[in-house]
């Protein structure tokens, strides 16, 4: 919105209407030119600012993507280590169960032999 420059009536009387109007017109042209230059400068500065903001967001996105990727690798490694540890523990548990099974079968066989031996000995002692 241009602002029209006005001069005092005494100025018009001293210089005349034509010269005073030319001077007012020149002031308005200078004002419009400076306004236009200022608008262009502001648009240029805003474009630079917008480009910097976009660049910083892009850099931030890259940084966060890298951090998430590093975190994923770390969690995958930890889960892999945990899986390996649990597999070792289950293998040890299965080995202990197999050892215990062998011992139980051995004791069952010993008890079975003792029972059979006792029944045979009782059979020899009892009258027929």
C-alpha cells in the first residue's frame, strides 16, 4: 500500500504546483523502488532461510536414520547372543537329563535284580 507524499501548501506556493507535484511523484517513485527492493531482499533472505531449514532437517533425518540403524544392529547382536546362550543352556539341560536317565535306568535295573533275587530266595525258602 503506497503512501502518497504531500507537501505543505507553502511549498506549493513557493515552487509552484508543477514542480511540487513532480517532487511528490519522485518521492513516491523512490518509495516504491525501495519497497520493491526491500520485498525482493526479504524474499531472497526467506528463501535462504528456508533452504537452510530444509538442509538441517535433511541432516537431522540422516543422523536419526543412522542412529536407528546402529540401534537395530546392536539389538540384533544382543538377541543373537541371547539366543546362543539359551541354546547352550538347553543343550546342557538336555545332557543332564540324559545323564540322569541313565542313572535312573541303572538304579531301576539294580532294584529289579534285587527284587527278582529276593523273590527267588523266598521261593527257595518256602515249602512246596
